[in-house]
C-alpha cells in the first residue's frame, strides 16, 4: 500500500501502480456518453491516463486543461482524464472550457479500476476517490511511465509524462 498526503495529512492508497515495462492491465471505465470505454478500444495508440480526484478542484481542472492543450500536438495518442465524477459533470466542464482533445471517463461504475491501477484513496475525507497520478502506455500496450503525486494538491510532471510516449 502506498501513502501520499492531502494538504499535509497522510492518505493510504490501495493497490500498486502498474509496472513500467509490463503490459498495461485491462480496464473498463464509463465514457462521456455512458458507454463502456476499455483498453482494447484505444489499443494501438499511445495512451495517457490522467487520473485525479475530481474535476471540481483547481489542480484537477488545470491538469485537464494542460493535457487538452498538449493533446492537439500529439499524433496517434489518446488522453483519458479519469475521476469518479459523473460523466455529466466532466462533460459539462469540457464543453464550457471548449476542450475536445481529451476524453473523459468515470470510475463510478467500475470502482475496481482505482485499486487495480494503484490510485484508490482508502481513508480520510477523499475516501472512495482516486488520487492524482499519470500512467502512460505506448502503442504496443506497454506501460512506459507512471507517476503518483506525493501531495494530492500538487500537479504531476507533464513534461516527463509527454516525453515517455514520444520515445
């Protein structure tokens, strides 16, 4: 079990991030249109999983904006922004912000995703949400980069994440 902090308070994270160099675990999430979104649907592309607690927080919203901006510059890459938020909330956010370069997906029907990918918040006021992390998967389905934010309120290193898929 990993541990991070939220505003300085220790938070336990269930599961272990996927191993760099190993095949990505399969996943099922709920897409913006309430259909299932699976790894096999995006296989053959580079995939960035931008995982965060909720779109309704400033740092989470910033990560979606940043990846939306970067996605426009990337070939054969899909960026999936993942939280427990309902697809209606993230869809509304992306519509208001004019973001159409990223996909958003929810764990609300598939809570096992969080522990399977090592991002499940196990205690504290955010229990049941996902912590902030990024997982990058190359077009062959191999995990090439992972980062777990040690403080949930801080951003991840976008530059390292983006560089990992352009190798």
